C-alpha cells in the first residue's frame, strides 16, 4: 500500500502523520487490498472559524476508486470523521465483491 500524506497551508508534523496512519490501520484491518492512499490535510483561509480544517482522502483499490472529505474546527476530529466515512465505503465495497449466491441444495432420491 502506497500512503501519501500531504498538507496544504500547513506543515504535516510527525505526530499528525502518526495519527493519520494509526487511524488508517482500521481500514486496512477490514480490507487489505488497498493499492494507493492519498490524504490531503488543508487549512482553509475563511473568515469564519467553524469547519476551517479539512481532510480529504482518495483510495484506489483494484477496480474502484473511493473519495471522502470531512471538515471540522479541529483537524483531528476531521480525520476521525474522514476515517469513519472511508470505513463505511470500504466495507460496502468488500461486501459487493463477495459472492452471496448460495449453491442450491442437492436432491436426495
């Protein structure tokens, strides 16, 4: 899995990088066939203080791409919301890949 964490209008500190990687471990626990993960952390230059911190993520898996974004006044809370959204998407993708068709029971004569 290729993991890219970048910041826009902020410096990605080692503590922030460690926090994002530990949160993304939850996604790899559910689905381990991730090819590429790109995380972008942004501080928007808005006048209002609410929802200024934004986290967005692109995940590339075999046959599909997933995207999620989250905004919050705290960057760590935005990362938490982002991982929750991505986790739901990954579980749903994994559920679609599984074969849910059951074999017909064999007749006994």
